[in-house]
C-alpha cells in the first residue's frame, strides 16, 4: 500500500499501552484490493483443504454448538459460500494465508514494519502469520485465549469483542498450562457474571478499526453483521520464553513437582523430552469430524 496502514496512531499513550492494555486504532486495510469479495471468493476456491476451518454454530446465547464442514470445490463455490455466510450462521477461517498467497505475506511484512517503526523499543517479532476470517451476521467466537501476540483488523461489517484480564478468576493457571500444552483454546471456564465486572471491557469494531490486546487475555466475539476480518499473530523472545515456561509448568503440575524448584533451563529440557516422547501428541484433542459439506 502506498498509504500508511494506521491512520490515527498519533500520540505516545497508545505506544506506551501496547502490549500492556487493549489498544484500539484506525487503519486503512479495509480499502486494500486483497479484501475485494470477488478476490476472496477466488482465494477460497483454491485454498488447500487442510488450511481452512469451516464451522456452523448455534445462535448467540445458546450453549456451545460447533460443527465442522468442508467446501465442495468447483467453479463458483467461493461466491456461493460467501452468499451462504451472509445469510446463515457460518464462518470460514483461512489459516496461514501468508503461506498460501504471497501478496498476504507482503502485506504482513508491511504491517509489522510500520508497527516496529512506531514502536522502536518493542522487541523484534517473528513467527508472524495472518489469517482471513469471514463470518455470518449471527456468528460468534466462544470464550478463549491465544498463546501468541494478537491483532484483530476489521475489514468489512462490525463485531463486538469482550476482553477479560488474563488472571483468575477469568483465567486459571491450570487452564493456561493445558492450552499451552494441548491447544484446547475453547475449553476454558466462562461464567456470565464475568461480564459484570468493572475490568471487563467491550469494544465495537467497524470497518477500518483494529484491536490489540495483552498476551493470553481471554476474549469472546459476537458479530453485529456480515464480517470480514484479518487476524495477525506473532511472537517475541519474551513471549516464546513465557510459552515454554507455562508448558513446562503444566508438566510439572502433572508430576506433582513444585514449579519453583525447577530452573528455566531444566524446564526447557523437560518440555523437549515430552515432545520427543510423544506425550503432548497423545494429549491432543481429536480433530472434529466433518459433518457437512457446502
């Protein structure tokens, strides 16, 4: 893009809060040709089947309902899927889009180049990936948290994001460890009374706005209309160290060994040994079956 990506990052307060508190900013990605619906439809049609998640879910306020499906690829299938998403309760998450389409890699590099320009003291980022999430007016993302740094960019439509502090009671230590070990992101405890607490904040994202939040902050999302979003995630050395320590602490808890007794280098060795032994693979949740095709 010839224009700057951020349009209102003009004062130091936002830079000081980055990584510590939620930061909402305006951007220009909603004007980018990569997000033209016709182009996205063609991208969907050629997307590798193992690189996307297609989900049908329940109504807002209902118990969790999650069914996974696949797309019958044929000419026009991408446009038909977009039509059904606009009318139903579906979403498709195009994972690792930067690895599928080089133009998204160029955009990802451009995004982080500007972030580091505006945050010269922020640690170097790596393992950067992006994804495109296209979802129905009634779609929702259940209460969960992520193990990497996260930014959510609204391209089309609108959604409401509830953010919760990454600490008890909103996030328990054993849940943090289990997610880091076994990637059961949507299995953590959520109580409706959480939303009544003063530290819980709700953000409305519209086309041209983005949201950054602290590491591991639980969140849930409800669409306010048909939505196209870009997700970007990353690691820093501190985030990587945190992830490894949390995973090792989860193994130590299962071994009933006090976590404070074991230094960080020994935790790294324990985590590596568990991976070699296949302990973490056996703990992985079985992939949900494909129950419908569009």
